[in-house]
């Protein structure tokens, strides 16, 4: 049985999974990302954990063949195999991820790195709702807004390996400050913190409202609480989703003009709100599209298992590499 | 000697060229686009003109082998081989370009259609400044703003064959009305008519200026005259280019966040202004880019011969098809 290892390097935890060719996670484990000393020690510990997990999998499954290791990380660069100047990791500078892991797996057919949203897009294509699609875009809504682009059946990585940062394109010139410091980016409006900001702005404009979220301390409020309030019919919470969807739809239209995708997939916490987010996003995207594009492009929820999407996506990169 | 036929279908004229594998135009001719009666008669006349040109070329060159016919046209759809509801052509509805031409060239190895900006990008890759590049974007500045995207060494066509309409992405929400009727599109600011509009707005704000362009009747003013005034140091004309460049740079940054191209090529009349346009575009693009993208992406003038770019670009599609 052929499997791939998927690794998701996050700021707090690194998750490791053994994934089969259908995207099923056979086994998984994790190690903390910080606290190992330098980056070489971290990758040594990570490699040991991968080896241990492979051994465990071998005990369960006869003839297990590990075809490669796919690694996803914010700003992970496919071309160079490095993570450069990550703001969410304790390691500094340019981190030679592939080179370091390769030292521990000399015989592994494939070791590949990419950013987490690209990995998610690969996962969607291999195991999820984008099976058989050759042109689609995936947006991951969370702390930030990530994106992964597939065109002509291949991941669009770009000359510098940095394609798919659509969250940082300008939605409203001179608008809200983004996590990156620039003004008006899509991410500043459509990420989970962006939704919180929208809620706070709306509460500020409606000081006498009896909104359910008006009682939540500002420091505790998050997009999940806004969703819960919206589910109870809270007017301001509903408006937050409506407005977030509209902003997202505006941004998606710009992406359609670039790429003419067959579908757009949304992934991440806020997508649990379903129609509350998808309906205004679709309506606003359509409103901003020329007639030649209208009513052709679905906005769909990701079919990846949210808990495992990062590792299954990373593992999908391995199968894609082996096709080459 | 292997050659390809390049055809450029414009609203007024259809230009036909016999082009060699280095992008050199061996022979060219043209027929008016309207005035043939229905679309079938037009393609019959076009096909006869192509045959005639091939015969003439055979007289000049021994062993001439025509490998295919590449056709470029606004909103020409690669997937379907049709032009759908063109606003600039006298023919109505869905025009089956490839099917109709194929009737006259049963044995031709390749007959392929795409939109004119995509064709220009292919020309740049095959014969121009993008030789050897696998990831770049080309913008054509003229009556509109077209674009062609190359990623992973292939043209990005999109699920519906309509990728690369970046000119219609929103630059300034609620801004200037575009030729398509929507507000705030990049094209409304950076096309030749957009530049004229900018000039008129600036003249309106500076009623007492002695600008050289203030004496030109509004109906006659065009981007070339603005360029000529700018060359003479005219302050308002210079400002028009500065501002156009800034808007373009803003738009290019959004494209970089999508695609991380190795370079961006600019083609078309306004690019003759050189640094007057390229410098503010580059500066404004850089200003809008995250540090991981900075100082990596050149904005370059197209190396295609302006007069022949449409037919050489269309011919380039043939070689690309033959690679498949």
C-alpha cells in the first residue's frame, strides 16, 4: 500500500500524518514547533517523529510504501524548499526545510514544501471537491486569508514561488489596516480578525443595540461567537456575515477576471456559517462580473475534513510530484 | 522551412501573416472584416486570402511547410474555438471561427483561436522578451486594457477560456465608469481613453493653465498627443503619465499577489512614453508589495514589433499547440 507523509508546520504545533492515496489519514501525531533549540534540532526531532509514525503504520499495514513527505507552512517556498523570514515561527531568517529534512531521509523519493494554502488547494484537487477540475481557486479564511491557484491542472507557484497571496491584494484603497501593515487588503476584511473588526465597528455605530455580541468583552470576541449570535438571529451578527460576504465577493470577482476559474472553494472557520457567508459572496461576485462570466462559477465549501486538511493537503503534493 | 499563419481579426481589418519560427513575418496581407455578408462568407473569403498568401510564399521559399493557423480576436475563446457576442464585430451571436475555417483547411495540422492579449503573451514568450520565462504577465494598453497570463510555461486560459481580463478588475470601488459599464476598473484608468479622461479632468481642475493640450479640441485629443506634449515638458501632460503609471502600478501589485510573475510586460501605444509611464508604474507597484516580493519583478516593454505583434502572437499559438 502506497502512502505519503503530510506535515503541517504551524507556529505552535507541527502535525504529522500518514495519508493514503484517497486522502484518508491512517495515523497522526504532533510535536510542538518551538522549544527544540535551533532549526536543525527541530528538523532532527521532526524527522524522528516521522520515522516513529512510519514504524507504527508498518505494524498495522503490510507492504507499506512511503512515497514521499509533503510539507506545508505559511510562506513555504516550493522552488527553494525554504521558509523565508516567517513571522509566526520562533526560528529566524531563511530556513532550509527540504534540505534539512532530506538529511534524515536520503532515500525518500519526494520531499516537497509549499505554503499551506497551496497545499490545501492540492488536497482539494486530489481528495476533495475539485477532483477532475483543471482550473479553480481555493481561499482559506482564518487568522489570515490564504489562497491556492490551480490552472491547467497544475498549482500556480509563480516565478518566486510566492503566487496565491490574494489576501494581500487591495480591496479598498486606503481602507482598513491589514496584519501586514498595508491598507485595504482583502484579508483585513475577510479574515476572522477582520470579521471581529467589522463587528466592533458595527457595535460602535449602534451603541444602544441589544445585540448578543455587545455583551462579549472585546478581547474575547471571535468569529465563532459572531456566528453563534447570527444563528440566533442577532441582527448585527447577521450584518457582519452579510458585509463580509459582500467584501469577499468583490475580491472574488477580481480573481475571476485574472483566472476564469471553474469554481472557487472556501475553507476555514468562518465557512461553517454556510449560506450566511456564501450567499452574499456569490451575489456580490456576480454583481461585479461581466455578463460573459455570469452564472458559471460556483462558490463551494471545501470538502476536506477541517481537522486534517493541512496534513492531507501537504500529502497531496507528493502524488502531484510523482506525476511529473 | 516550417511556418505558421497568424490571423488577427479586428473590427475594421483582418490581418494575415506568414510567420517563421523566429517570429519573422515573411508575407502579410489583409481584408476588411465587415462587408462580406454573413460570417460563413467572411470565413470563406478569409480562407481564400490565406490560401493565396501561402501560394505567394511558396513561390519565394522552397519546401514551405505550413504547420497551422493561429487566430487572435477580442474575446476569442480557446476552448470552444468561438467568438461569443463580440461588441466590436458586425457579426452577431456565437461565431464558430475554428469550425468555419477548418472547412477550408481539412488537412491543416493546427487551427487555434485565442483572445488577442493571450496571443500577444504567446508571441512574447516565443519570439520576444519572455523567451525562456515560465511565469509572466503581459498587459496590452490600447482602446482597452488586455492581459495574457503565462504560468508554469503555459498560457492560463481558465475553465471558460476567459482568463486574463485583468483590465476589468476593480481598481477603485465606485470609481470611473469603464467601457463595459462597470465602475472603477483598471481599464477605465490605464487605457488610452482612460488617459484622455485623466487629461480632461486635470485640465478641468486647472482652467487657467497654459498646457499645450488645453488648446486641442476635446474630440481630437488622444494619448499620443498627450505624450507629445509631455515630451515637450508640458506639466499637465507629464502629470497624466505620472498618475496613469501610479494607477497601473496599483493594479500590477494585485496581479503580483495572484501570480508572483517573473516579469510584467507592457505593450501598446502608451508604452512608447517609456520611463514617463514605466517609472511611476514600477514605483507604485513596489510601494504596494510586501517585502518578500520587493525588487524582484521587472516591468518591461514588449519586444514584439508593434505593427506585427497581433499576427506574430497568433502564429505563436501554433508552435505551442504542436508541443502538446
